[in-house]
C-alpha cells in the first residue's frame, strides 16, 4: 500500500500521527508540519487555503494514497476544497470528533475549543447540529494555548490558569463533553481534566486517525515514518518530544513548501 499523508500547521498533528502509527504499524506514514509558517489559526481564510493547497500538493508529490488534515484550523476552512481537488480520499478532524462527542455526551451539552479561525468558522457547531439538532453547543476560541504547547509550557502553572480561564464559560453552561478542536490541545488534556473535573475531552486528531484506521487495511511488516518540516529540523526535534514522547526516532527533513 502507498503511504498515508498527514499534515498540520506545525506539530499538533503529531498526536494524530502517534495514534495512526499505533493503529496501523504496518503502514508507511508521511508527515508534513509547516513549522516555518505556524500558526495558521490567526490567519485569514485565503491564507489558510493557500497554505493548505501547498501542504496537500507536497504530500501528493510523495505519492500518498490518502490525506489526513491533522489540523482543526485547516479542517474547518479547507476540507471541502481539498476533497474536491485531490485525487485521493481526504479526512479532516471535524466529523470524526463530532461523532465521538455525540456518542459520549449524556446531557446533550457539548463544548468546542479551537483556534480563532476554527471557532469563527462555526463548522463544529454545524456538524454537531446535523448529528442531533437538540444538542446545545458552546464554543470558545483558545488562542493562547497553541504557543503554550509549542514553547513547552504544557505542564506549568501558566497552562493551568489559561486552561481554567478558557474552560470556565463552557463548564458554567454545564457541558459534559468538550471537543479539542485544535490538534495541539491533547497535550493539555491532563490540565483540562484537572480544571474541569467530570468533563470528557475528545481528541479530534486521534478520532480522525481512528476513522482512517477503520477504513484502510494495515500493511504487513514494519511501516516507515518520514517527517518533513518547513523550518529547521533541530527546532522540530526539540518540540516533537512533547507530542511523541521521548522515544521517537523518525527521519526529519526540511523542504521548501513555497515550491509546491
Ligand atoms: N494545529 C492547529 C489546529 O489544530 C493549531 C495551530 C495553528 O494555529 O496553526 O488548529
């Protein structure tokens, strides 16, 4: 089988890569993290579209058989366009996470967290309402959480205070389930569980990885993992441990994404 391609604006998608690797150890995986242009979540839809097209073209040049958009921001802004233009199946994180949240909630009150672009798009809310029009959906943009994770502060007091502040409007509304609509946020899941006891958090990247694994057959033998970034790999190596744990050992190369 050809490799499966995964991309994100930076490193958050590595959580999805980790999940897919665990579920499909015999499949070759190619990851692109746009570390030179991250974050996407504060940019306009036009810019996110342009970046998403380039990221997808790079993965297509690697002969992938499917693309996982392991980024909440790109999934909410560019999924439909990429589905129309790419000659392979394309998966985003919205639908898989919404289905898991719908199955999880007991009281029908669901929270959504994400970047400004993701929450501004209203796509998660739309998807959840399609599943069940009676769901009460409350959303909050959490722009500070991406840099907190990228700069390695996920275990610190600053992370707890930020998470608590962002979750308060959701817990005040009585949500019992919260979608982590940004693929960086699973790194903060323990903090969130501490700040909002009793709430179940849905990892959108992992949910999308499970969806892919349910639709593709795994290969025989040991699959390979190749990572590409648009900034220096040394920075990638420093931060990737936060997402993948200490024992990751993937080949990482820099590419010129503007050439795609
Ligand atoms: N991983 C991105 C997402 O899921 C967040 C980082 C960004 O703003 O680019 O939305």
